[in-house]
């Protein structure tokens, strides 16, 4: 039986070719940074750098001192490879109908 003063959480990190999710039971009051440290993600993925990698809980950015709640998933984010706005613009341009010659008459 679980103690009432603990929470179950996850810490997740994903690269293109490898991902890890660590399930933890932690004391109430645990912060996101404490969970990351206990998960040993930094040992498994030494490329994580806090100057470029940010964190969040279920896709919402959070601070390292955020106190976790039951069933939270702390996510470590990789830097973006491409700007999403530029990718959408390129995709839209590729799918746009061909421009009509202004000399054509209808």
C-alpha cells in the first residue's frame, strides 16, 4: 500500500532515435529538478544542457522549482531543429494552386 505522503510521477526525454520515461514514486513537495536528478536522465543523456533544453509538465513550460503533483510527467525538451512557422510557410507554398497568368481572360 502506497503512503499518503508520496506521489507517482514520470520524467521523460526523447531524441529522434531514443527515448526514455522513468516512473518514480516521490515524496510530496518534490520539485521538477529533484525528479530529473533522481531519474538519472542527465547520466543517460549527457547532451542535455540547461542553457538550451527547457522543461515542462504535459507540454506546458514550467520552472525547475515547480512542485509536482500526482501523475505529473516532467518533460525535458530538445531545441527545435526548424522554426515551426517557416515549416508551415514552406508546406503551404508547396500546396498552393499554381498562379494564373494575369494576361489570361476568363
